[in-house]
C-alpha cells in the first residue's frame, strides 16, 4: 500500500510540474503532499415583465408545456414543506436581519402572508447579502445569503420546477440533481473507460455561474413554461440587488445586471443546469460521451485525435451560450497519465478517492 501511495503522489506531482500552452492548457491544481485515501469505485423573445406580472397574463409567443404552476407554488402544504427544508438547512439572516427563530415565532401568520403575496402577484424578492468564502482550489467564491422569506419562496418554486426538469435533463448530467451523486458520475467515467475510451477531455467552464446570460436563460425557461409567477420570480431573483456589508451599510456592489446567477440560493444550480442543458444536447447529438457535474465535465474518446476534435466541438457549443472553457483547467489527457475528477484520481485501470487535503 505504501508503495502504491508513493507512486501515485509522484505521478500527480510530475503532472503538476508540466508546463503547457493556455490553448490546450493542462489542469493546474496545487497538490499538497498529503496521503491519498485509496478506495476503488465500481464501474457502472422575452416578454416584458410588466406584461406578465399579473395572474391570467400569458405571453403570446410562449411555447411552454408547463402551465398553472402558480397554485402549486403557493399552496399551503408546499410553503410549509419549503419552510421545513429551509429550517433544516440552517443558516443566518439575510439583509433584513430576520433569523429562523424570528420567522418561526409567528410561523402560521408569516406563511399565510407569503401565500397571499404570491397569489396576488405582489411578492418582491429582497436584497441579497454577499459574502466571500474560500474555494477548495484557491481564491474566493462569492456566495449569496438570502432572507429567510426568499429562501422559503425559492424552495417552494424549486420543489415544483425540479421534478419537471428532471424528466427533461439528460443522463450525462449529474450535478445538483435529486437521486444523482458524485459517485455515480465517477462510476460512469469508469464505465466509459472500460469500453475502450482511454482519452479524455478534462473540461472546466470559466466562471460559469457568473457568466450566465439572463436574457438567454429567460428565453429557455419561457420555452418550458408560460406560468406568470415562475417567470416573474426568476427574473426578479436574477436582477436582485447585491449588497456587501464590508462596503458600508447599504452599499451596492458592482455587477453586470445582465449576467450571473447567485451561488447560495437553492434555485441557482437548477438554473445553471437549465442553461447547460443545451450544451449537453449538442454533445450527445455529436455522439460524444459526456459526463457533466455542474460546470466540471469530461468527454471520453477512443483516440487522441477524437479527443482533440471533441474539445473544439465543446468550445464551440459553449461559445454559443456566451460561455468559455477555462484554458488553465482544461486539457486532453489519457488514463495512462491520470487525472482528477470530482475528488477521484483516475489512472490506468484504477481510481482512488482523494482525501480532502489533496482535492485542493
């Protein structure tokens, strides 16, 4: 076992030392000399909001197949279930200072108030507090802290929308989906490998959440549903004001109002999957073996020229969504060289779960 770990660490360190050009950049991540925990994985046209703010208003050009979602969203049972999930997740107050205990003190009154506002179409999402948290790979990631009320409403919308999108999303997508996991994605990679696909495009989307275009995303959602409440709330959340307490009380942070979704809200990963569904479709239409977990993805190929072509195809597909690969975290690599994906190190015919320290 000791020799195996030493060999793996030496292999990973050799990869880290290699220098490459950004156009075909290799995935560069610091790998501290920690112990790897060996653990094999078994194979296996936007309508202006003023025209749809009220119940009964339907965009003429909407091609959505999901209608009448609003009553499901503001149903008392759905709001109560949303509250229970928000409470179970914990977390501090948003910009209004209201915490979970405060809200629960008058729970029935508060939930009825939310229900009334949603039914009448007057609910307005509140400002978003932004904090910075360390990334596992280094640097800082902005996270949004919503108010308790917005968390409940987002969860209520998510609980209605997510099951509908689950029927539409493709099998190659694993991130932030009910009943799917990191381990399942890793197992799928091993299955493709064992079928002879030994070359891999190890891809990463540059600042994916921060670059999602609001208008394009709303067009996608509007093709799926014409429900006035869903469209209104999602557009309001996308355009919510962001405040940074460190910049002074009530000081608004700078951000492009036309792009980006807030990481931290329950709806954001779902919206990202909706946006990247077009990428999934194009990859599968090109008969490529894609495994995607949020903005991290692999395309597995039988030969290196196929992998090089797949990288070009993926780059083109992302550019159509106004997204780009991260050239310093994207490369073409073989299983013989080894690579990391979702906390697992794949090398030759083996895979090892990495300890948290090594994943950075």
